[in-house]
C-alpha cells in the first residue's frame, strides 16, 4: 500500500498537524510509506533562509519524536530529490491558470500577500508532483487538503488521458475525528501555523503550563451543557474531538462523562500534557545531534530518488522529452 504525505517546515507543529496528519502517518508507516518535509513549498512564504534551515531541522526531529521510524519508512526532504521540481514543470504544462486561480487556499493567501508570488498559484501542482512521483495510493492529510488532493487527481487523470497510462490516481485519507482541528480562540476557523492567535494555537511541544492556560481559556459558550454539537457549540465540540482523538472514545462518550466545562478542560489539559511529554523529551534529545537527522534525511532522499526517478523518466518520455 503505497503512501505519501508531506508537511511544510513553516513553524512548530500544532495539534491539528499531529491529529489530522502525523498520527495517521505513524499508524500507516511501512517500507512502502514516504513522508517528506516540503521545504520547496515553504518558499512560497516570506521566510528567512536561516529560519527555513532551522525549521527543517526542527521538523525532522518532530517527525521522528512523534513515532516515525526511519528504519521502517522513508523520511526525506523534498528539495533533496530534484525530480519533484522537474515533474512540477511537466505538470504545470498540463494545468490551466483558471483552475489554479480558483483554488480556495490561493484566493485566501493571495489576498494576504501584497505582490504575491507565482509559487503561491502553482503550489498545488508541486504538491501533485510530490504525490504522483511515487505512484501513491493513499495520501493521509487533514481536511483542509481535500481541494489540493482533488487537483492532484485531476492532473493525473488528464495526463493519463493525453499521454497514456502513467500515474496512479491517488486517494486522500482523513482521520474519523479531528480531521479539522479548530483555533481555540476562534473555533469557526481552523488551527493554522500562519494565522492563529498565540492562545488559539496549541503546539505539540508547548510547556505544560501553556497547554493548561490555552485550554482553560479556550472559547466555549454560555449555556453550560456538555454536548457534542458542531453547529451550536463549535468551541466545545472542538475540545471534545481533540479529547476523543487522544483517548480513543467517541466525542459523544466523552461528553457523556462531564457536566461541567471546567472539569472537561482540566482533564483534557492533562491528557495533552501526558501524550506529548515523552515525545518532547525524545525531540530535545534528537535536536542535540542535527548531523544524525540529516544523515537520516539523506538516506531517505536516496531511497525516494530510486522510486521517483523511474516515474519521472516515464512521464518525461510520455510527453516526448528525450532527457
Ligand atoms: P501543512 O504543512 O499546512 O500541514 C501538514 C498536515 O497537517 C494537516 N493540518 C491539519 N489537520 C487538522 N486540523 C488542522 N487545523 C490542520 N492544519 C493542518 C494538513 O491537512 C496536512 O496534512 N500542502 C500541504 C503540504 C504538502 C503535501 C504534499 C501534503 C505538500 N506536498 C503532498 C500531502 C501530499 C500543507 O501545506 O500542509
């Protein structure tokens, strides 16, 4: 079962990244699973070179600390496998400006950036290249990536129709709960590395006192009844989904055990603290030896290149390129 997914080195990982994506990655890891730190995608942000390097190192440590085992799956850095950028170009030539400019993420992000970069527009094509290069069957991602996944499927189908059967058409997978973790302060908006307020965004490796503070201050409602109801109680339902995702119960079962928001918040804080404490310790140890992290990434890039090179050449030949 071929799996590929990616994450941007654009800041420390939050609970949404972990519950929506990374946990699925850990569960699905095998010799057929490829996970990449998408540093080329991060160039679409305003990011200092030093910061990008630091965040890439940090993310490698986070992925391994969260349970990805480089002996089991392939962990690599996107820019270390040049086929990603190469296939990106080929795929840009089968994608239209119209379909890219209609993507929701592009519309939102281009409004926030003055003189936005072309990379922001073509971002989903590079993502399609990431996926299609590995003949991927399943792409474990959070709910916010659905549209990008659809684009990758469209590009694969179009390419196959025009140039002959080349790519497998991938399928996105989301977890049953917590596929879209919301901002703790604005529960109608997703938790996000780039725009959440400091109190709205819970990082995996926040200090325990910050975790407690953020959860205790999480916005709920005033009617006081503990019930799972996204429409009427988005703040509380978000907390219930996070809880349920960590405890393995359903959100309704969790809700049934509480009569007061305060008790639910206290127990949830402890659950989050105890879940991440061992990972945090491992993360800090791993960061002491960045050389080892880059050795792991270089091995991963070698394995990834073996697979990606074959697929790239097949696609290039299908289009009539001689290289
Ligand atoms: P990125 O770096 O924004 O997020 C990484 C993963 O975390 C998930 N996620 C969430 N899940 C639940 N709730 C949230 N609030 C939340 N926020 C983020 C995302 O869905 C994602 O799975 N474009 C991608 C990176 C990418 C990629 C790929 C993914 C590049 N190439 C190929 C899959 C396959 C992105 O920006 O993810």
